[in-house]
C-alpha cells in the first residue's frame, strides 16, 4: 500500500471518529433547570432536601429522583433522564410532584 493511500485512509478514519464523537455529545439531553417551565409546572428542585413541605404536601423525606419510577438514570449517576420532562436530565437528588415509588 502506498504512503498516499495510508494517509488518506487514516485521515478519513480520523474525520469519521471526530464527527461521530461530536454528534454523540450533541445528542446528549440537556439538564433541566429549575426555572424551565416544565420544571416549575411539576415543582422540580435539584435538591430534594430544599423542597418546601408546606408548598408540596406530597413530598416526604427520602423521596428523590433516584428512587422514582420515572427516573431513567443508572444507579449511582448524578444525573439521569426523566420521563416526566421529556427525557431532560434531572438531578438524582432532586424531586418533583410527579414522584412515584420505583417498583
């Protein structure tokens, strides 16, 4: 194989890897902000310990996104997708009124 062919094959391979990597980064869901309209609609908080129990009577100690049926993150991950907000990332330590005990 000639040097030119090796160079072209390596260049094309590197370009494909770079493009694939950048597409994967773009495909990652965005983190849900507390100010997002979807978050305010369900009283989402990044930290369940900061939920106002008077404003959210369904909140209880120990309830958080990580132990919710709607949370799609893996165990031990800090952020994971949530079905209640269209797959946006929520904090595993967060909470909202859509919380449902994981089966």
